[in-house]
C-alpha cells in the first residue's frame, strides 16, 4: 500500500482529567481531501478530540496519526505550523494588522514570500488585500475578522485545516456567506478539513461525513444521508429532529 | 544608569584607612542632637580636623548601628538611652553608676567609648498647660495620677514604646489617662497649646516648654533615670585619629542645663539656624574665635518672612536636593524594572509558583522603612547605597505584580490561536503577551515611580540626602517652612514623574 488514505486518524483515544473521562476510546478517520464534521453538545469532547491532532492535548491512551505518522513522535510546534487552524472567535492578534495576521504562519516558517502568500489567502477568503491589509482587527466586522482567520489558516498552504466552531459566533446571514466561501474554497484547494460544530445543518452543508459525539463517545459515524435515514440511536434521531425540524414544513 | 550611579557615588567613598580621612559626625533627628552634632563638627573643623556631617540619622537604632559598623565615627547620645534602649538593662537612678556601667559595657561589647559627659542631663519632662496645672493644682507626677482619668495624653511613638516611657511611668505612678495618642514631636506642643491633648512628653532641655508657657511636673518618685549627654565614639577613632578624640573632649563638662536650654530655645523657638547657634555657642565657651556678626545676623532673621521668599531664597539648594532625589528614584526604579519585569515574565512560565513569589515580594512592602534600613545597616552601612537598595526593594512589587497579571491575562483567544498555529511559548510571550501587557506593565512602573518619590524621603534617615533632609530637620525643629521646602518640591516631583511615566505608558500602548 502506498501513502495512507487517511489524512487524520484517531485510534481508540481516551482522555481523562482527574476522575473525569472526556474521551472514551474514540476512533475517527478523516480521508484525504474530505471534510469530516464532529457534531455534539458542549462537553461531548469534540474540541478535545480536535486539539489532539495538533498536539495541544495528549491522549492518555490510544494513538493519533497525521498522514499515517503518530503525532507523539512529531514536534508539536513544527506539526502545528503544517496544520491550519480556525477558532470560533478568530483569535486574531489585536495589535497586528490584517496583513501581518495573515502572514503569521509563513513568517513562523521563515517563508520569504509571506507577503504574497498572505495577500493571496486574503483574496481567497473574500477580502480585498488592497482595502483590508493595513487595518487592525478592531476595524473589521465579525465576519471580516473570521475571513482573516481563514486566510491566516490557509496562507502557508497546509493540506489539513482544523476548524473549531469557526462560524458559531456570527449572525445567520454572515454565517451563510462564510459557509459559502468555504465550500467554494474547498472546491479550489486540495485540503482536508476537520470541522467541530454543534450545528448539524452546518455539518450537512460543509461535511462529507458526520461524527456524532455524546459524553466522550462516538454515537454515530456516517455520511449525512445515511445519518438521516438510519439514526443509530434515539439521541441522534432527537438531534436531527431539533436541527432539521423547522425545515420540515417547507419540505413537506 | 551607570552615569547616574557615578554622580551619586562620590558622596560615598570607600572607607579608607587614611589618618586624614574625615571624621564622620552624626546626630539623631531632633533639635538638641542636631545642635550637638553641629557643635562637634564645627569644633573639629576649627582645630583643623576634616569632617563629614551625617546629621539627622533616623533614630537610636540607625545612629548606633551606623557607629558600630564604622559608617560614622561619633554622635551625641544619652547615658539613660544607652542603658535602657541599647543595653536593655533595667533602669537605675544614680547618674554616676549609670555612666560607669554604660562606659564599661559599651567598650566591652561594642568597641565603642563614651567621652566624658558634656555636663547636662536631658530627661523626659511630662508637661501640661499652665491653666491645667493651676486649675487642677498639679505640681508633681503624683498629682497627675490623681486626676489622670480626666486628661488626654499625646506622646511620641518613641515614648509610647520604651520601657522608661509611658508603660513604666504609668506603672510607677499608677497614671491612667482617659486616652493617649501618638503624636509627632513637631505637632505635640501645638496640640497641647490648642487643647487637643492635656499632657505631653518633652525633654527637660526643650526650648519649647518655655515658649508655650508649660508646667513640667516634678518626678517626685524619681522614675526617669538620668540621661547624661556625651559624645559616643568608635574606639577605632581613638586609634586612627587620637587628636579628634582630644578635640571632642574639650566640650566635656562645659554645657550645663541652663546653657543647653537657652541654646535649644534659640533653635526651636527663635528659629535660628543650627549652624549659627552652634558657632556662637562655641565662641561663647571660648573654644573658638568670635562668631562672624554679619553671618549670625543673617541667620537671626529666624522664621519671619513668607514661605515664598523662604523657598526662593533657597532655590539653588532645593534644586540640588530635588536633583539628588530624582537621581535616587531614577536609579532605584531602573534597577527595579531590570529585575521585576523579567521576573514577572518568568513567573508567567512558572504559574505554579507565581503567587507565592509575588506575595513574598509584596511582604517587602510591609516592612517599615526605618526597620528595613536598620536591618540592612550591618551589610550596607548608611548613605546612598542602602537608600537605593531600600527604594529598589519597595519598587519591585507593583512592577512584578502588573507584569505578571498583564502577560497572564493578555487576550486569551489571541494567545490560544497563536499557540495553535505554531508559535513557541517564547514567541507567544514576546509577540503576543508582552505587547498586549505593555500598558499594564507601564502602569505598574508608574505606580512604583510615584511611590518611590514619596519613599525617597527616607534617604534622609541614613544620610543619603534628597528632599527628605529638610523634612526630617524641619520635623525635628518644628519648622513648618523647612518641612514644606522639602515636601512641596517632593509633591511637585511626584506629579512630574507621574506625568512623564503617563506619556511613556501611552507610547507603550499598542494601537488596537
């Protein structure tokens, strides 16, 4: 077998904080070039799982692989520079310009073409570099800030992006626009995405596959149509009903 | 900073074993001690002995500590204080026995000698207003005990604490006052005259007792031990410079209590300068030539004239003291920044120990300055170095605290994202936490700077100069204008330092 098909894989990982088990033998596979969404309520362990892939959290048991290599054998800082990351609140450096924020990862990697890479990424994320690059984050709207965060995640051309509730803090219209931007982006870039969200509709829109988590365990791992057709548990069925119910009248 | 140190240090040359090394003459911070110290100094100078003055050291512990460590050579002390405060022996009442005892014990234990007494005793004097004495028929301390429940006492903190002060007095006479409060020597007399209190402690040689027309109550049970004044000198001075000892001994038995009271009155009541009173006293005793008349006439202008003209007249001196004050603050603050900012940043990397370390630094803040100076005396002596060190210690806390909390609480989302995208801990500190914390750190430095301007007046207690000098001397002499000539420039300096550091704070704040 040549290169492994999975860009990201967690194999029976367990994470405990004291007596609290946050993840209980969780396994997830994200095939190369796909987008997998982890859906669950807060406290389900979805963010902890995401943070294992760039070694911000270490598992107590089990293993985590990136492109088939156990991350425990990789330097965390080097690993993180190869993986894009978009947090919920943008997490832009408030004292840095849009341009400098977008240049962050190429700059950390001493990439001489970081200015072009940043401009390119800003344009991809839907911001005109000529208009926005000199601005400070405080001079942007919430949606614009999140676009800068996406540009920052993509500027160094990572082939993996981790997104932790990337659009959760935005109003519905802005969220829709950014989701659209990301769908278009994925069509142009060969990028593997692990998306953490509590919003099943967002998962349906962006992801090829959905992993439903509950209390540190995987409840169901399936493509969206199968999830809707065959919910594996009453919990998944209830989650689907709540997320998609008010669409039903229009559908029927 | 090195330049600044260079400017300060010439005042503090290393102790050389040179016979021509100036004799360091000191005093404690009250009028009579200032005057006696100045008389010692002028007499030595008149005999061709080089002198350096360290007048107004902050109390018995500091003056005696400085003498033991060789930072000073001689200062005026009282046998009773030596017995009770320094030797911690029980009180005795035969003056000769007390003097013999302290002379023997000081030589044996401290290698320090008492020169033959100056000729007068200065003991505590419990005083009341004449009207109080008349209406309540008060002559003696036993009389006071009878009516004490109706009277309020105002005593110096020193008198409140010492065994030969209020605790012993209350026990010996069964005096129970309605209430007592701690008063500074400078306000004690005024508080009594204006009826704020009814009984105060004074000295039997005080010039102010007569000025305020007070009645001193007779110590009919001989509670207060004798306090014979004498020069207290290092034995090393006798070895290195026997001539200095011989000169100082010329004053022995020459000052009786009447003469001393009259001299104190000129200083404390008439407001003549210490220098001119000392000069004319030495001349009157026939120890030096006649005092320069024009000089003493100038000094005799006393305390008339406005505060403004007083300040204008001394502007050169005030400017020099302010410059020195500022230098003390600048050097100690720079040193504190150099330690406290890196320490605060290091603690961010070791959050488990941070609170303990910061609390320990904060404890330094609670040490009273006199105690801190007395504690450092054996290692650092007196003068500029211990003053800088004390100011440095007092400046650490606000800077460490603000640095640590500034970097600790800097935009958590930005810190988390920067880490997740591959910044190392050091890079996060340097590029995210530190710039975001800069205004908070600067605010800490600003707090420390303003506090240091106020605290730097403590330098006067250990002869390091600055604007504390006129404050300490003015308090000792109850000279409001002299106090203000230090306090007003110090307040102005605090405002200037605050303003300058506020600009620095604004400059350090990143646009965001």
